[in-house]
């Protein structure tokens, strides 16, 4: 599983990049998506290595010579091939579990370029991270700070820490992905953070490294980022007055992408604004969606067309367990027919799946020309797509493929039904 993908040459190619139409058919970079569906089956996730690389490099280049670390948020898409592409670029990683850390290591990433976020780090996770040389813990509470100190004392390793501050800034995003308000579970307020820094400063086993904040996800306006930054700098100034100097500032992630027609943040302008305010501090950034979101699509096949007096349904083989965002957030993904079919039925369709839930839909009220057997691509599905998938209704998770120019490779095999219950067992009737 840790081996490099073995790319294969497809039967046809084009000069197009990423996901574009040529001769009325959708291409993934230089490969017809129909060719990929014929080889790998449906449903299918398809990722563009070129776009992943370009998106990460856009962040990295914006810092110029300023000390920085772009830490990809693993939770957005944790496929080993994706992580390997980023590790080969020199990326850092933002992880929230020991599982994600192990994935990063398996993909060739360096522990000393990883920040460990998350509100519920266990003793075992903390110890493992310390033993392999994690770059920094983003500390979410006083209780967590005490636990990190206790584990560090027990194993005799000094723990690098950064306090996550909740700046109470409204990111104007979906409430489920807003993380920077007082009512959210993340971080601590400025007053508590100041107290925790002083506690850490008195510890023999805690090394103060930085300050961290993260205000939410899919943010399309730079002003909340700047507001949070200004609040963080006020706290840093207070710490400096108290004799506590930080070496880095972690801005978190959250930069949005265009799913429909959203205006997006100019990354270079945003980073330049940050650099103009932050002196000689090393800057960490934790983008996830902005790197992989538009670098992936989810392709599903129409099984049946069903129409009644008020609704038309395209019943597809992909479901909410494969692409959860529409059901979970009411999220929008553009839906396009992979190969235009002039004989299709033109109508306004709800794209619904096989799962026995009314909430099982991928899109609603989409004007498409469809026939049974057509493939539909849900665009901008590279982030929080497969990563949020499940086996609900005992449905095997789908395959993942990566393309690079005119090459392609299977980077996750499709699950088999028998594998879904191989770790289960019957109750032994003879046991007490």
C-alpha cells in the first residue's frame, strides 16, 4: 500500500489540464473520464496530481523567502497517494489523530513537519507523537496542557506546544464548519490563553513555540482572517511584554474554493497582508480544501430514471455514504454529464442514491439531459469526499484513481462486501 502508484498509459489522450471538456466529453487532465470508468468501474473518485501540486505550490511561493511551513490538513483527503505527492513537495501536515500521523509517515512525510491539532488527544497519542518528534502540539484546553506535561514528564521528553486561541470571530460560513466563535468547542479565549502560556513557561517539560487559531472552513472573505490575525497579534504583544517570546504563528486553514460561482480569496494578497503585520515570526498555514477540493471529482452512473407528476429523479449508484457533503451540509457540487448524450431526456432532476434515507441525494433541481447508463461527475469533490465516506447500508467504499498528464493509477482498491464484516464475530453461547 505504501508503494508508489504504477501509472498506466490510457488508450486516448488530449492536451487539456485538470477537468475540462473536449469534443463534448469530460477529461481528467489528458485522459477521457469515460476510459477511466470503463477500467475502474462506478462509482469512482478521480484526482489530478497536477492540480494538487500547483495548488500547494501557490501557497508556498506566496511566502517568498519568509520562514514558513505549509501544513496540509490531512482530514480533507487522507489518501496515501495524495499525501505522498505533497510530502515529495516538502509539505508539512496538520493532523488530528494518531491514525493521520501514521498515514503521513507511511506516505513519506516527516513528523517534525507535523502539527498535532484536535480537542481530544489521548495519552497514547501524545506519547507516540513525542517519541517520533512531532513539530508542535496545538493545545486546546488547560486539561490538555496538563496531560501533555504529564506524559512529557513520564517519558522525559520536552513537549513543543502552541496554544489554540479562539478569537470569537464570525467566519460567515456554515455553522457546522465554523470553529472560531465562543460557542464552538475549539481553543480557549485570550485571557485563558495568557494564563496557559504562563503555566507552560514555568514547566520543565513544555517548550512554548507558537500561537494557533483556526476560525472555520470554506471562507470566501479575507476580512474574518485579518480580524482574527489582529486579535492574535494583540495577545502576542502582551506575551512579549511578559517576557514570553514565540517563534511561530499558526494561521490555521479555512480558505474556500469555488463550488458554484463563489468569489474566492486571492491567496498571494492574503499572505502578503499577513507578512506585513507579523514581523520575523515564522508563519504556519493549514490549507486542506484549497489544495485538494477542486483537484478531485466523484463520478456516478445513472441506474434508473424515475418521474412523477411533480418530480424527476435520476437514481444513481453513488450515495450519501460516498459523498456526504450534500446531505450533511446542504452543500452544492456542480453536476455534469461525462459524455453529452443528444438523445437524453432533458429535465430538472434530483440526483438521488440507493440508500434508504430521504436525505440520500447528491444534488437537487439540476437541468440535465440524461439517459439510463449515463455517467455524472460531481465536481470539486476532492476535499471531504472519500474522507467522510462510510459503509452505511453495508455499502463498500469506492475506488480512488489519480491521474497525471496521460497517466493514471489506482490509488485505493474498491472495497469488497466480505471485508466489511471480517472483523465481526458471533456471541459464544457457551461463555458466561
